[in-house]
C-alpha cells in the first residue's frame, strides 16, 4: 500500500492511528516518515481534545436564549423626511400611500475646483 | 496511541425548505426573517456548540465568559441573518462571527479594568491536575485560533466534530483534495506548538 493511500484511509477514519503508524513504519523513505509524524500529531491532538467539553447544559441554555427573544432585526426602509412625517403621526393621512420603495439617495453637488493662485 | 476511531456518519448541513426559500428570495433584504430561520440557527448552534465554544475558550480563560461570547455571537448572527448568502455555509459563517466577537471583546477589554486581585490569585495557582489539563487544552485551542482561518476551520471540524475529510469537504463546500492539503499544512504547523511538545514529553 502506498503512503498516500494509507494517509487517505487514516483521514477517512477507515484506519486507526495505531494501524496506520505500523504500516507506515514498515515503509522506508522520507515521505513515509513525514506521514507517520502527521498521523502521530493528529492522534495526539485528538487525545488531548478528547475530553474537552463545554459546561453542562450550555447548549440548552443557548438554544433557549436564541428562541426566547426576537433578536432578528426588522429590515429598515429608508424614507425621505417628508414621507416619514405621516408615518410618525400615528393616523392615516388621506392621499398618502405607504410605499415599500426605498428612498433615493440624495445627490450631492460636486465641489468646485479651486482656482490656482496667480503668481505675480 | 490506542485511540478509538469514531464511526459517525455526518450529513452536510440541512436547511429546511422554508428557510431556503427565504434565502433564495430576491427581496430578502426587505423581508423579515421567518421564525423557522431563528429555529434553524438555534439548532445549528446547538449541534455544533462544541466547535463554537472551542473557539471562544481559546480566547478566554473563563468558561462562563466563553459561553457568553457564543451567546453574543448568536445575537450578532441573528441580527445580520440577511447578510448570509449561502445557508449551507452557516457553520463557517457562525464560526467567523464567534471569532470576530471574541477579538472585538478582547480589544475593548484592554482598556477596561482588570479582574479583582482575589480572582487573579485563584487563577494563578493550579488547584489540581484537572485544572492543569484544562489549561493545556486552552493553550492548544489558542494555537488553533492562531492558525490562518481556512486551516483552523478544517482542524476544528476534525477535532471537535470528529469529521473525516469528505464530511469536512461537504460542510465547507470544498474539494476533498483542498481539505487534505489544508489538514496537512495545519498539522505540520501544530506539530511545532509548545503544548503538544509538552504532551509528547510527558507521554514518553
């Protein structure tokens, strides 16, 4: 079996770390040595983080927190000042249509270019 | 090295039809997110909680502070749900929000008051082997956080979620070869980290 295949099998969880390391030890060469180091590092990291657990009940607490409040922001519809006025009044204004169209951005005047000072 | 091989068969992130329809709607930015989207985010956060908590714990020593950080990230995610383009990439998106929330808080706390002296004294003395082990884990998490984000995400899914290469590829929407390359690079970098070297020395 080639080194690449062994590594692939190991990362696919089809081969245990021990078996992969043994098989790689039987193969001579730099790539097999490097692959064995990689397998060992992976196994050690997994062992170190094996018992890493969040505090008890933290998942449920988070789930409850997310579901308990309406944290989703309502989308903001931009209106011009004139259009905002009837909305803020709190009663219907005849002839005013609450449109969903967002307000157009204001055009800005181009700043005038400064004239270069004349040198005397 | 007698580590059991996990036999989990994980599917890529499931997105309910109603939520997907909302995400695919052309006028999504103007429509409020449906309640099912909130439920779906809550489910995703709960399912991958170990991953998000792992990110936060790498930045904060205190477990309760790390938990708070994940909650903050959840709030930020829900408030900006409209900016998520691909619901299939929600795990990566939430992980990035968690990481950014932690970095922001750390930046703010640099100018804030430090812990009271009695709390600092408690933290300075390692009370037991358990605390020592937790500290070592935290150092390792910090080293994972220090990796470039694309490598760190692959490592997190591998060690917190016990995913194999093809499952990681499915979750992140990457090619299998890309995941393998990222995993190789990350392991090569992590092999040099101090907490792992300490572990190797002790296990000999």
